[in-house]
């Protein structure tokens, strides 16, 4: 009887405990959703505000409103600006060329550092990492002398050469980590069959490196597309400028007018190519960034 009474007495407490646990779990889930929503609003609101501001002109720019208008005069003026349109083409060519060169050199360097075991390899890899974290201001004066010595000043090729300092160490480091995670049995089998090292890289390892190449290539392209300091220093004329500098030098119809609406329209326009690339290579980017996270 005593055991039955204890069981009867403890049953309501157990049910109350389960109900409390479910309540706490719901509160935590709700708090998680609220936190995620707050982070999304914090991250996406500047872009939404840029879109809203790009559709306003005149006094409407100084009136607070979260709804975009149907005024596309800023885009009309922007697309009829030959300096800005030329800057779009220059940025695309420079970013594509620097990304392609950095990938070609980075793949070879990553294979050497990841597969060929030699004594200074670790030191070289550490040096590559140290170069990738250097601020641009530190190397600006040295790069200015190199660009002048090569005779590339005020040419788009000057930006391609200078951007390799930013993209090549990053590409080499990421691809080296990826190659080290690839199984060595495939390479050993190809070498036994008589393949050379270069053939092993191009026919065996390179098809497996698609996700890593896509992710590093896209990040390098974004880095070159958004670069401002080198483009401002090495380029002087409007016909050779890139998009970030062209946006920074946009002027209004008079010296007292600040073209805030056109700047927002230019920012939205410049972001669209990057958004399209991310959507196209979305799966490969995720696969490349998560490769090597789980072993076994």
C-alpha cells in the first residue's frame, strides 16, 4: 500500500515535469527562431535599404519609407554613363583574368605542397599563409615600384598583377588543404600505370577538385571584383577604372549635389553578377567549403 501511494503521489509530479520540459523546449525553439530572424534582418536590411534608396530621387531620398518607389531614373542615368559601363567591363576582365591565373598557378603549387614531400614545403606553406594576412597598405609602396618598373602603370594589367598578391596565397592555401584530403590510392594507381605527375594532376585529381576550385575561384573573383585600394592607386584615367573606384568618384549634376541615389543603384547593379554566380555554383561552393570536415 505504501509503494502504491508513493506511485500515485509521484505521478502528477512526473506529468508536471514533462509539461514543463515541453514548455521550456518550445520557449527555446521560439527564442532560436527569433534570434535567427533578428540576424537575418540585421544582415539583409542594408541591401534592402540600398534597393529602396536606388528607386528614389530628389527630396524622396530624405523621406523615411520602407517601400520602394517606381522611379528608375537613377538606373537610367547610370546605364547611360559611359564611365560606369566601361568600369563594369574593366572589373569583369580584371577579376576574371586574375582569378584564372591564380587558379592555374595555385593548382600546381597546391599539388606540390600537398603531395610532394620536401623539406621546405612546410616553411613555404607558412609563408603563403603569412602573405595572405598582410594588409594591402603594407605592400602598396613596394607594388607601386614593381608596377612602375614593369611599365604597367595606368593599365588594367597592373591590377591583374597586383591582385595576384591577394588571390594567389588564398587559392594555394585552400587547394593545398583540399588535395591533402584526397585519397592517395588513386594517385598511386595512376603512377603505377605509367602516368606522369602532371597527367595525374590533370586527369585524376583535377576532376575531383571541382567543388574546391569553384569555391576558391568564386571567392577570389569576389575579392578582385571588390578591391579598391590598388585600383585607386594604379589607375588614373576614367577609361581604365574599375567599378569600386567608379562608384566612389560618382558626381552629381553640380558640385554641391551628392548622387546618393545613383550610388545605391550602382551598388545594386554591381552586386547582381556576384549573386548570379553564387546561385549558379551554390552546390559546388557548399561541397567545397565542407569537404574534409568529416573524415572516415
